[in-house]
């Protein structure tokens, strides 16, 4: 199977690479440049002023940003927001929500509850009262919640689309490894119009979130391995570059294998999810690919990052060194996915049910 990027995905990737070559910022200071470049309009439908592209182009964009460990809200906006909403959001809501994305509006989703990452049975309650729905519950690990204009909140009755400043919504900032804005949410009878409760949106939300997290993991590991390979090529010990020592060369080779395996898993899952095939066989293939991708990202990426740190010696531990950005973001990503044990249990359950 050929996972070579098509022309549109390749063009998006080239624009991202060009932008990162020109702009030194790797945090929210980069966001205005992304707006000006037009990249934020990539997945927005043409009827709302966007480019009308899909998951392949978004995955290419996220991967290239992650290759430089750029900490911006592209992942939650696209992977947790725009892509899951596209199949289920009515046009009149799309005009309010999606038409503003290209101007820098941030979206996010509350994927996790206390003790229940990526829960498929949310305990958050949505109670309908005529044309209104009241949402009550708690969520954890919500990326860019303070900056988000809209938050997708899974409930026991579907996914609620909630205004980021709605009365009854308390956003409690927390600190992650990478310093990326994150928060817990407390919802106390937050009122939304009934049309903003999307009853069938949760499976798609989880699928797109895992696929896009996988694309980010792919980029992070690619960037960390490239950085590490350059370090051992130029750093000398006992009058020789570190790369000439057999043990070092073997470790770099192992990292390359892990990186390429993750890349294949990410490309396969994104390709499958992007296909317009509703057959049960293909839907099952999507979930299998995503389960493999989620486990590999949660289990192997943090281990590979530790090996990159080891090959950097003490340099990589310094927070002013680029390696710190890759490692800390990878730790947060694995935590957001629920960790390696959870992902192995879910993958094993799929295998045992065949």
C-alpha cells in the first residue's frame, strides 16, 4: 500500500515547513503567523470560507508542526474540533463555529473524565428541558480550555457543543509537562440550546482525536530522532564523533526503526479513516489501525524519547535545549491517550474478540 502524500497534503506540508523556517517562535507567538498563512482554513469547508480539505492534509500539517515541537492549539482545534464536527454539525451552526476557524478561533474537546481517559460511557449528564439542555459533570486534561471559543463535551446523551465562557462552566488551569495550557472543567448545569447536543458524535470524536494525536506523535519522534542523530554526528568524545561508536550507532538505528514503524501506523490509520467506505469490514479496520496507533504512541514514543535523552547526555535535560520540548510534549500526549497499559488492554480486547 502506497502512503505517499498526495499533492494537496504535500503542498500543506511545504507551507508549514517554509513558515517554520522563517518564524523562530514555537509557542502561541506562532499562532498569528499561522493565521496569516491561511493554514488554519485548511479543513474548513469552502462554503464557510475555507479550503475544504480533510484528514490527510490536517495530518500533514500537524506532523510538520510537531517535527519542530511547536506548541500551538492546532491539534485540539482540528483533531478534537473541526474534523469531528464536519459530519454532524448543521450548516447554521457551522456558520457560527467553523467560519471563524481561519481567523484563529480555538476549539477543543474534553476527552477525559477523572479516572476515565477517552471514556465511551461518560458520567457527565445532559438533561433536556424543552429546547434547552443542562450539562453537569467534571472533565480533566482539556487542552487550551481557557483559550477555546467552543468546547466539545461528551455526555451520557451525546457530545455537547459548549461556549467557552458559558455561565456555570468553571475552567481550572492545571500544569502539564510541556507547559501547554491545560485545564480541568467543572460544569454546573451549563445551559445550551438543544440543537448543540450532538447525539451521534462521540465515536467520530474519539477516532479523529486518536488519528491526529498519532500524527503529532509521529512528528515529535521524527524531530527528536533527527535532532539526536545530528548531535551524535557532531559531538566528539575521545577524539571521535559519538556516532562512530558501535553502541551509539545501534541505538540510533533502533530509534529509526521505532520512528518509521510509528509513521506507517499513523499513515495507515489516517488513510483508512479518510476513506468514504461505510462497510462493516472497513469500519473495523479503522478501529484496529487506531488501536495499534494509540498503543504505539503511548508505549513506544516515551521510551524512544528517553533514549534520545540518554544519547544527548546532560544536554537534553536542560529546558533551554530543544530536546526538552519533544520529550515533555510526548509525555503529555501519552497521558492524554490514557497511558500504555490502557491502550494495551484495549488493543488486547480487540484481538481476543476476533
